C-alpha cells in the first residue's frame, strides 16, 4: 500500500517532491484586496449619522461558495494587515467540516485562550462574549472568522473597540450586522487562473499550449479549489498534457457525487485516478474529528500501518486533496469544500457497519495514545511505565515534552472526537474510555486548574452518556466533578444543586463513596455560603457514614471540618470537642503533621474562647509536634501565635523572643529554597 498509496508511479521524483514542498501560493484577487483595504478606511454609515468615531470594530465580509478561495483571500488580507495590529491576528472557524455551526461559547472560549485571558469553566455564552469584549477593549487585533452561517453567529464576537478589525467569510450576506463591508467572490480572472496552474505544474505545459490551459481553467470555472486539484493531478503526471486532462474532464459522467458543479467534477476525476486503497483512505478522512487527521488517525480509520498512512497523506497533499496544518506537517485537514464530497462518497461506497468499525478503530487508537501520553509522565519503574514499554513503538512517546506537544497539537481534534463519539450513541463504551483517558492526560500534563475549562466539557459529555445508558455511578461521579468545578469558580448555588442531585443518584446506586463525598461537599457549599448550621449538619451526616464504615483517616478529617464551622459559628465548646477528636484520630494513625495542625487549631479556638493559659500550653505542645514533623512554616506560625498570646498575658519579652524565632525560621527556609 505504501508504494501505491497514490497513482504517482509515472511522476518524476523531482516533480513529486516539488509538489509536496511548494504548494500553490496565493495568486490573483488584487482588485478584491484593493477594495477590502479601501473599505477599512472608508467612513461608515453609523459615523456619518452620528458624526463621531464608530463604537465597534469594522467588519469586512468575504462571501463566496466553498472552493471560491474566500478563506485564502481572508488569510492573505490578514497577512498584509498584520503589521497594523500589534496585538496579533486571531482566527476561529465558525463551522464544523460537515457544516454544523460551532457554538458561540466554544468560539469565544478559544479566542480568549489565544489571548491568555482567564476563562472560568462552565461559563455561559453571554458571560464569555462579555469577557471577550472586555479583553479586546484594550487591544488592537485583527480577527478572522471563517465560515459564518449568519449574523447571529458573528455579532456576539464583535469587539466594541474601533481599533480592531474583523474579517468574516460566509457563503451569503450577514444581514443584521450594521455597515458590514461585503466582497463577493466569483472565479479568478484567466491570467490568475493560469498562474495558479503554473504554480502547481510548472510553466512549460501551460505556455506550450495556452488554449488548452484556458480551456481547463474554464472547465474549472476559474475556481481556485478546482484549479488546485487539476494542477496537482498534472504535477503527479509530468508526461500528461493539459489538453488530455481537459478532454478527460469533459467525459466525467454526472451522478450523485459528480454533478455539474466544476469542483465536484474535477474532484471525481482525481478521486477515480487513485488506487482503491488510497481512495478508501481519502473517503474515510471524512470521519476525522474536526476535519483534522494525523498519520495515526488515517492509519486507524483505514486499518493500515502508520508509515503507509503518513506516505499517503503526503501524496494527498501533493494532489491538493489535503493540506498540512502548521509548519511541522504533523497534522492535515481536508479542505472544507471537499468534505461534503467525501461524505457523499462514503454514503455510496461504504457500508454503515464498515464506517462504524472505522470509527471504533480510530477511537481505540486514540485511547491508547492518550494512555501512553499520560504514562510517560509517571516515574521510571512505575506500573504505568512498565506497561508503556510493552506498547508498539509507534504508540510510545520518547519523553514527556513530546507527549505534551502532541496533546497540545491534537487537543481540538481530541475534544471533537469525544463530542462526536457521544453524539454517535453507538460507541458509548469506547466514548467513556476515551473521555477517561483524555481527562487523565490533560490533568497529568496541564494540571486540574489549567485544564478546568476542557474538563468541564468532558464531564458534561460523561453525564450525557451516563444518563442515556442509565449508569447511576458514573452519573453521580460526573455530577460531583461538575459541581466541584462550579464551586471553584464561585457558582456555589449551582454547585449545591448538583451536589444534591449527585447525592440522590449515589444513594439510588448504593454507592457509599459517592454518597459520602456528596454529603461532605454539600456541607462545604453551605460553609462557603456562610450557613454554619447547615454546614455542620451535613458534615455530621458524612461523619456518621464514615464512622459506620470505620474509615479512620476520613473520620479525623471530618472532625476537623466540623471544628472549623463550629469555630466560625462561635460555638467554641463544640469546636474544641471536634478538634480534640480530630487530633486523637490523627495520633492513632501516626500522622504527625496533621496532628500538629489539629493541636494548632485547638490552640486557636482556646484563644478565641478566652482561655489564653490553655491556648499557651496547647500551642507549645503543637510546636513540639510541628518540629517532629519538620514543618517549618507551621512552626513559625505557631511561634507567632505564642507571641500574640504572651502579649495578652503581659509577657512582652518572651513574646519578642518567639517573634524573632519565627523570623529566623522563615529566613532560613527562604535561604534554603534559594
């Protein structure tokens, strides 16, 4: 399959390499570029009416059918104008490869992430749109919004700052956005069309038969996408003439996948020139999540080796069927204009069971790569690293840095893969494994806090699957995870509602772990809300369950949480009893650091209760245990507390000694850290 991945066996090696390393450059559209640049400076209708500076960013619209080169024109314009926008160029795709609208919430979050602007997990669309406008209000950026369906999709993303510029592409007008500047694309002019062909094939075949070249351009309706495919086919066959290709295109029959549309006709001809293994790989790329594929994705979809898939993707690039994403050529995407054509081919030529099997292979490969991605972060000699050593070389990462780079590069496709797997509904077992592996990999490489926005989306998907499959344990776990993220971002009431739902679900599933965690989390939510009575009640319920299960470490910890809320409520007697119980539990478990901290809290409560002598004794005892635990910071804090207590008792000299000791401890720790 490697040698016959694409029908290029007649091509000279030099021609093929040139086609791969030098894709067609942007040509033509000079009139459109001039008009678009002029529109930036032109006074808008709102400015004429109000007589003042426009309140929002100028919006330029590049409208045209798929394949007309609207995205390429937007990128060319952005490249020419980039120097005028010192805060950079932002890009966002507003449509999935199959034409599905991308939710505004996801687009706004991606743009905010590109700006390094913090985005709370689970934030609503309106909140994210407002955050985006706030972030852009102090920046001068150019935003390219590709594939807008209508004005409602663009309007929430528009900056309020007139210092910014938005370039949107769409198939039709964006009615509803005031003073939008449209530029409607047709085909290229003949000179530019021939220049585009020459860039693919070399100039000789174009200049020796200019009439045939013009005829080919007309057959392609001067559409850039169709011309690139035609040029790629010619580049792969240096002995074929332009006239032969024109004649062959005229004889392509019209059917379900090759209509009168010039792009569909050229694509059908190029597709049918491929050997069947390569044609099958190309069709199956329509299943790639977010339209993004790497050699592993193509290999899993087609059931071939990774090296064969890599070679095939490179050959597809030379033919203009896919294009590399990024300079490293580690990822490829199918042009948006070709995606519906590939999807139509799969519906005709592949059985549903075969497509489902291809999806399953892709998900299974993704799960194994994610497991490898996480395992490489484990210490040498750990069970995960030993298991990693047994994987095929193609599935292993050489080091954590390489794994992190792969995860960053593939993150959009990985998240899209999870969404598609859940929406499919037929591969829920694989979908659950994928989301679990993705969660662990993100946490291992980025940490829980940094990955919180992505984790929120994953837990939401897990909840959808668990509800659909009636899996109460997984539903309870997803609710708890979502509630934790809500609580971390200050949405305490929302978190409380989710914790209660998780408790009901966990009780129905007879899941003691989730039940206990939910009760404790409800107590924590009430504590955050300042409702000490309800917080103590729920901590008490969680404590009773832990006592019944003889979970001693958890019992000690919950006694400490009870002591904290009793202290906040001013119930010092109850607080002291709880902290004594916590201290006793930690001492039985030989947990010296926790025992020292429990004694420290007891001393604090005794001080609040107006018992300075008792507080002094407990605090000295805590200092000794903190010294045994080698907790310098706790020792220093306790020395300060001793000093404050001694001041209240009138012994200022001893208080000064303890403060000096605290300063010395912290200074030594700081020096040691350096």
